[in-house]
């Protein structure tokens, strides 16, 4: 018999439909990367054809990962995403180490990075509020510190979006959907106008589709692929909110698949515009490739439009991150593996409000510290090893728990999950080889989580069961 206390206990509500799930996937991925990455890729792949192909390859790899997440999300439609999948496949320690790195560095560091990026573009329109507008400079014990107005704008953006999400999943998703729609609409305008004008302006750039000043090299292709791979990061956002998705056995797989296919198409079309606008030689090393291509096609006035588009994209991606992150900390706290206050569900708004607040506090402190980018670089190697482990979890759980209900089964099993695992392992090894010091620091950050895990595990055993 269910007690009245359990009946009245606040819980998360299933409020998100298929459109919400799909927009959350798109919103969690498309930020500033598509407007900045192609210039770096052109340094590795000096031909239009290879540039377009690598974006398709990146989309295929991400789709393989999304298919694995789709099976796991339909099996375990609970908050937490990868935390839950790793816990179920390998044990509580694996889930905890992911969640530990996720809160302290991966998610909150990512939020800080996005927020400061938003502040930088906000400063394009309001220079007195830019990241270059210093409002404080000091030196303490040989340590120089400076605070810019842009950092305060970054903190304000985090606090505003956290407040919106505090008042319920629907208020958070409405803002997220609005900014995702604005991104899709503005990118569509860029693509339509770019392809229309680009046919006249730069169709000659396709005369030698696979020409270049270097022969094809798989190693170089792999380095370029890493840059593309990170631009697709964030596709797992809907998995974290699975407990709030209606008909999760249907909408999580469909949201992931439709979302990734849409993102791949968007990325391919935007890069087609770049190729039509600029010869590859003029793309090489260009950080703001979107601005340069648009200026080439539409004139100097396009710079303002592109800056606004990037600002909206970053804010929308930030909105998605603020929304889905707290669900991971909530799931950990529910298991007794994290700060217990984070499992609190507001009785009126039915969201993990304390997890939202603490995420906002830590992300804001990282904005003030200015070390968020360094922290994020330290755990890059951990991101891919967790991805590889999650892809392999599909196979582990097929063997370990064959009888569990699987409303959706991954297409191309076991080849697609294994392909996703192997790609992530290759990136992992490449990252350790290229950045051994950063990888070592990242490993230390994760190792620090071991005594924390043992502490919370021991503490949970002392709590009497009801």
C-alpha cells in the first residue's frame, strides 16, 4: 500500500513532447561552432569536397552515438542521461565519476564558456559591456586578476536563464524553443540567400572539388574530424531530461534521430554557403568564417547580422545547457551519491530547484575566475572516454540484462555502437598524445572524485531505510 507521504511527494512531470525533445537536441548542439570551425578545418583539408564530406562524417558519427543513447534512454526514461547508463552498465562508481566531472568541470565549465562567449558578442553591440571593457584590475600575492563588464553580462545571462528554469520545465522549454526557432530561421535565411547569391558569386570554387595543395592523409583527416566532432557535442541533452518527456519510449529516440539529421543538414548547407562564398585558400585559419563569408556575399552590413545570429545561437545553446544539467545532479543526489539538497523537487514548480541554483552559483564563480576554459581543456579526454563507455554500454546491457524491456533497439547493432566506441577511443588516445599535461590534470580531477564517492557511499549506508 502506498503511503500518503509518498503520494504527496513532489516529483518531476512529463511535460515535453516530441517537438520539445527535438528542439532540445538541436538547441544543445548549435552554438557558435558552425560559424567558427570551418576556417580551422580548411587548414587541414584544402579542398571544398573534403570540407563538405567531413561534416557529413561528423554527422554520421554523432548519429551512431545518438542511436545508442536512444536505446538506453528508452530503456531507462529517468533523469540523468549518461550517469544512469554508466551506473547500470558498469556500477555506481562509473556513473559517479561521470557525474563528478560533469558538475565540477564539464557542464558548469561549458556553461561558463558559453556565457562569456555570449558576453563577448553582446559587447559587439554594446562596447561598454564587452569582455574588453575592464572594470577591475588588481594584484594579490603576485596573482594578477581582472574583471570585465562582459563577465558580469555572462553571469547575468546564467542567472536569468536559471530563474526561468526555476519556475518549471515548461517555462524553461518555451524559452529554449523560441531561441531554437530563431536560430533555425536565421540560418535558413543565410542559406537561402547565400545559395541564391552564391551561385553567381562563387560557383567556380567547385570547379576542382577535391583539389588541394596536399594529398589525402587519414591522420590529417582525423585531426580535422576532432574539430567537427566537438561542434556536434551536446546531442545527449534530451537524455538528461528523460523523466520529463512524454511517451519517452517513442519521443526520446525520435527526438535524437530527427534532431541529429536536422543538425547535419544545417551544418552541410551552411558550409556549402561558405564554399560558394570563398576559395579554400581564403578560409584557412579564419576564426570568424561566418562573418567573412557573409561579408563576401552580402557586403559589410552582413557583419552585424552574423554577429546577432551568433549571439542568439550562443544564448540558445546556453539555455539548453542550463535546462538539462541539473537533472544529472538530481539523479546523483537521488542515489545518495551527491549533495542531498540537489534531490529537492519544488512542490509547486516540480523541478530540482536547488540543483538549478547550485549550478548557477558554480558556473558564475567559474565566469569570475576566468579559468573555465583551462578546466574544460583538462577534461576533454574524459568526455570521449565516457562517450566510448556509453556506446559500449548498449552491448554490455544486451548481455547483462537481456530480459529488460527495450522499446527501441539501436539500428545496425552491434556495428554502429562499436563504430562510435572506436572513434571515441581514437580521439581519446590522440588527445593524450597531443595534450599529455592537460590529460594528466584531468585524470587527477577525476581521481579526486574517488574519496568523495566513498564518502557518500558510506554516508548512504548510515541512512535507515523507510
